[in-house]
C-alpha cells in the first residue's frame, strides 16, 4: 500500500515588523526543504539572492539546522541537507503544531517564524496561498531597522511605487 501524500498548513510571520507581515500556505509534504525555501521566497516577495537556513530544536535552543552546506551555516547540533530532506520525512513523527525559524540574508537577518499548524491527506501537488497581509520589505533595505527608518522618512531609498500595505495574493505564482 502506497503512503498517502500529506499536506501541511504553514503560518509564516516576519519578526520585528509592525504591523505584522504574514502568510498562510498549504504545501505538499513531498517537497524538499530546498523547494520549501523557494516557496517561502515567492510567498514573502523576496528575490532569493541571499543565504538562508531553517532552525529548530527544543525551547529556545534552536541549534539544529536544515540548509544547503555552506561555510556561513553553523549548526550547533544536527545538520540536514535541505536538498534531500522532505517535509514528510522531517515532520512524520513530529507533534503539531511545531515551530521553527527560517532565516534569510544573514547580513540583514530577516527572521521568519514558521508554524506548521496541521497536516491532512491530499493527493494534490500544488502550493496554495491561503491568506496573508502586507507587502514584504524590499531586498537590501537594511534589515528591519533600515526598513522602519525608511517608512518613517529617515532614509530615502524606498521606491515611490512601494506600498507596505499592498498584498495581492492573486499575483503569486508558485
């Protein structure tokens, strides 16, 4: 008997920004963490120009890492290659909801809290954006503090077309 395909509902919250920038996705469990990274990039509006990692562990000790091997990725515990590990393999015996962090751009240090809320059986392979709010900060804007300064008019880098409130889920193509 073939193992049924699982889907996971994932809530994504970008740290250090108010009002909150967030997304909720439904993703197939067969995707690797490398594919999950690409999905998060699309959902949040990032351009996939920088390094990233997934961190997890017990309590505040998020020392276990899932990433592509690189000198700038430092694991204090277990390390898994994101190109090989699927969501199903990682989450199979985990109790949900489960929290982990997704760090993007180690210089600007964009930290996202990922909560894997639930799982369900589903044969579909598509990625579904369920909900979300607000535009993601532009790449290379100086991290959360540079972004806040730009919104307050203290830094003049922001494109006139950028609207922090604008979020159009229909424009997302996965």
